[in-house]
C-alpha cells in the first residue's frame, strides 16, 4: 500500500469510505422499508379486527365477513377460536386447520401480532390475535385471529434490494471517479511545486518556488522548500568561495617553494648550499602538505576544532623562522619584516608548533597580500607571553581592515569567511582549537593589526583573559573581551600601541648566533630582555 501513488491511495481510501457509507445507507433503507410495509399491514389488520369485533357485538351473522371491504378478499382471512383451539368460525382460505395452536390461544389476553405460516396460505402471514366474547345467553370467551399474507411485502423488499445491488456499485464507481478527480485537483498544486523545483538548476540557484496565497499546508510547504533552497544556495556559494579561496591560499606556499628553487638554481652553488636549499624546499613542501590537510580538516570538521599536539615551543625561534620563510617574498615586494621577540622568561610556551607556524605564515601572507599603494612597508611580528596566554601580533602598513569587518564579530573560524579570506579562517580555527581568539583592529597611523591570543593550557580563568589587555604593548591597540567573552577590536586601556618610531630595519638571517647572514635575511629581531641567545637590539 505504501508503494502506491498518493493519488491512487487517496482514491482507494475514498472508495472504501463510500462503500461503507453506501452499504450502511442501503441496509438502513432496506430495514426501514420492511418496517413501514409491516406497519401498513398491521394497520389493515387492526381495521379488520375492529370491524369484526363490532359485528360480534351486534350479534350479526358471519362476523368474519365484516370489514372485508377494507382488505382485498384474496388477501384477507380469519378465524374465531375457542381458548382450547377449536374453530368456531373461519374463512374458506384457512378452513383446513386452526390458524393458532391451542397453546397460543390460551395465552392471548390482549391484542398481539404474530408472523408465521398458516395452512392454506402459500406466503408467510401476518396475524393479529385478540380476545373477544361470543354473543349468547352466556358470553363465551374466544380468540379472534385475522391475517394477511406478506407476499407483497417480500416482493417490494426484493425489488428494493435489486435496485440497491444495481445502483450501489454504480454510485460507488461514480463517487470513486469523482474522488480520483478531486485527489488530482488537490495534488495539482503539489505537482506545480514539483515542476518548479525540478526547473531550478545550479545555474540559477536564486530562483524560488511560487507560494500559493491560501495560507494552508501547501503554502507552508512552499515556504519550507524556499527556506531549504536558500540554505542550499548559501552552501553552494560557500563551497564556491571555499574552492576559490583554497586555490588562492595554496598558491602562496607554491609560489614560495618555486622562488626558493629558482633562487637555488640562479647561480652555481656548492654542495652545502644545495643541501640547504633542498632542505628548505622540503620544509616548504611539508608546510604545503600541512595546509592541504588543514583545508580538508576545515571542510570536514564542525566548529573549527582541530587536533593539537602541544609541546614546548621557542617563540623567538618560531617568529624568526616564520619571518625568514617570507624573506625572499618580502624583499621582492620592497618590504621588511621586524620581529619583536619576548624575553628569556617568556620565550617558551606549551603550544602546537605546527599550527602556530601556520598562524604566523597566514598572518605574514595576509600582510603581504593586502598592501597599500606603496606596498606593505614594514611588517612587525611580535609575541607576548603573560598570565599563561601567548599573544601573537602582526602589524603592517597596508590598507587595513574594512569597517564592516571591525564592526562585526571576530573572524569566523570557517573556511567561508569571505572578507578575511581563508588565511584568517585558518587562523581563527587554530585559535579556537587552542581555546583562544583572534582580534582585528586598524592602527591610527595606518595598516592592519591582528592579535591572536592562545592560552598555553587547555582552560584559562576569566581573570587571566582580562589581564591580557596590555599584551603586545609594543605593537598596537589591544583587543579585550567583555563579560560575555565577545571580542572588541581597538578597545581597552593601554596595550598594543604601535612602535611607530622603530628605527632599526636591518637584514637578519635566521641562523644560530654567530652565523653570517645579516645581508640576506630581510628580518630584524629585537629582544626585550637577554634570553635565548639574543641581545636586545642585536642583529643575528
């Protein structure tokens, strides 16, 4: 039954209901007709019995002949019986035997109707028996019995039954056909909605279904389907944006890898330099693989949660390594990268080094990509470790963020964060995985400031979150959290003030202290305290 079409199921249900109704109606008509015919016969028998009783009271001869004019002589008969069942008087049609047995005549104390077969009458008969007194010197009790055959009644009921058996199926067929048409008319709007839905293709995802002005279930169905189409359109557009942004983001490490390979083959080099170039290319390849894996994770993981492998990380080494990876690209763009490294007591944090490196690479890539008319200029990359929270800050001198990005919530950790690109989406996802946050701001002197706050343990108290407002004080304005934890960029007291007067822009090579490379790095490292082998203001 469930596999049948809806229209056919509705028609079958309507047909079954009509069959029940017609059967009940036919049974009611048949029973009512029989009752009315029996009542008509009873009225005739009462009139005949009244005429006979009147004749007996007047001592007329042949009292059974009285009232025969009320009934067809061929359709009436009667007897007068003693209480013992003896026949006192009878009509010729039933003269062969008493109409009632002696046991019945003795129980007749009031008028009573009986239906039974009578000797001499072919059809069943309807009888009326009532007690009477025979005329004479001494009145004798007797029983008057008058009757009429029920053949006409049976014939009328048979004709009615024949009409019901013929007309009932015809009426059922006609009503079923009407039900078929009615079901089709009721489902026609559904078919129209189906055709409209089938006509909606990928080339016109903005098309919607026509909502009928009835306000009924079909209208609600159309509204629901339109809402679903809107969600599908949004998902389709998000997928397209993800593919476009993913291709753009994958281009960055590929271009970096290509630049390193071209640099290695630009002039003859010795074995040591070639091995270093190959190792650097291999490292960039690993990062490219990691980015592809992160893209898959972003596409498949809900709520931006990524698996982390926390371990002690040297923040100065990580900052310098990230800056060194973008040295060639920054030099090609006419930009320099300045590194603000923390002191010795704050130089190590318990974070995921792979994810942290990816955060820094995305911040630097965004800074280089969103440049101003004269390029990004100087890019400042810094870190602060305070109250169990590491604050990574990146400030450039480019175009800055659009006002709508700063007015809205923090960067959405989803791969479709359109205005921020996939880079900020990945940064937001990694920050959320660490239990941290990302804040955006525009510095008064120009350029964008991105602050990534990462707790070094899995859970942080609210006090530690609030005390982090002064982090990155050498880079730009802070981003603090309100009581609900929502991030507000450019708010708070003190903190994150850009060092616009920084005057040292050397060329630093990201190698251990004592190695050469000041001419090749394009990166400046400045330490706030002596630690990790780096002197304040020392070029390495």
